[in-house]
C-alpha cells in the first residue's frame, strides 16, 4: 500500500510518467518491489530461531539495502570504493525504474 501511495503522490505532484498506463506500471513496480523482500523475509525466518532476532536482522539488512541502492540518497554520492554491489540489491531495480521514468 505504501508503494502505491508513493507512486500516486509522485504522479500527482512530481509529474512522474511511465510508458504505458499508470496502473499497469504501478502494479509491475509493486510486484518487483515485493518479491525480493518477501524472499528475503522467508530466508531470514527459515534461518533464525526467534521472531525478535529475525526482526533485528531484517531491519539491519533493509536499512543497508535502502542506503546502498540510492533510495535514501543518490547513487552518485556513494563512495567509489563500494563499486557495483549496490546495483545487485533488490531495491536498485525500483530506483532505476523511477529514475528513468
């Protein structure tokens, strides 16, 4: 729901436009965003014995991926020594989609 709200606000106030219809592009973006995070959540819960530990690990991993993929700040501002690994993280696909739109 949060992703659809962000897409709607970006469409209304920032002039975000996708090729094709807005609804189909929003649904594709939602699917692309939810699948890797769901898989990550299933992997963490399968490996960790308690829910609290799983929550801590999931939050740490989520914050690192958000900061390294350009979601919180542009990729150009990241140190050069990080190289290409941020591009391989799940949210980087969405960041690329929004930047190219």
